[in-house]
């Protein structure tokens, strides 16, 4: 199970792209609202209906947490204490954590990027407290994967799919999207 967390102000392109590509590849993905409502407002006025509320999510069966960026979405994710607790637990248990755009700052705020290499939306590198910031579309350090922006969302989603379902499945999805 993969959980993609949504807070008001999330980046729509990133959230939808990640869910879509992961599902095309056969990953079990659910979107999870941290707002107390299934309807979550995106940064550009597009509302999505989350599959679950945070309180309904079974984190014991989850193998990867993914967070789209956007503002104030990333700030709203960072303010959710329950999500911060899950992020810390996942890091301690060696489970996958992934964030794109502004959302790597949520990982930094939880203290799980200390000494790790990470990327973030250009110009926000100062938000990667404790991390070694790199200018790269995707950065992976152990089981933490970060990416930069809506423009890197497809490549990021395919990378996550590769990690979970293998190179062959990711290549199959990539070919179906006419990316190569």
C-alpha cells in the first residue's frame, strides 16, 4: 500500500500524476486527506476527493508515504502532527518516504533528512535543514526519494514505480505513455 497525503494547497499536477502512474503500474495507492474532509482543495483551485481520511488510514500496511508539494500544501502537511509522527516512524522502520516540489521540507522538518542528500523546488534549498541539497530532478538517499517540481512529476512517479514494482513494469508504463 502506498499513501499519497493531501493537504489544502497541494500541487494538483504532482498528486494526480503520481496516483495515475502508480495505479497504471499496478501499485495499490490511496490518497489520504489530512484536512478532516475527503474534499481537498488544490493550490490552483482544483479539488480532489481523497480515498481516505488520515484517521482511517492503516499505516501498518503502508510501505511508502508520498507527499506532493505546492503551497501552502507543504506547510499544511508539515503542520499535521499525526503525519509527522508517521514520517518519523517510517524512517526508523526503514520504510519508503517520498516527497516532491516543496514537500521535502516536510521531511526536513520531521528531522529525517539529517545527513541525507535531497532535492527540493529550486530556491527553497534553505528549507532542507540538515540535508545536503542537490540540484537534481530526483535525489535518492537510502529509502528517501525527493524530486523538484511539477515538471519532474512523471519521472518521479516512474521512479517510485520502479522502486516498488521493478524496472520492467515501469518501462511498460513509460512506453504506454509514449515517453520514450
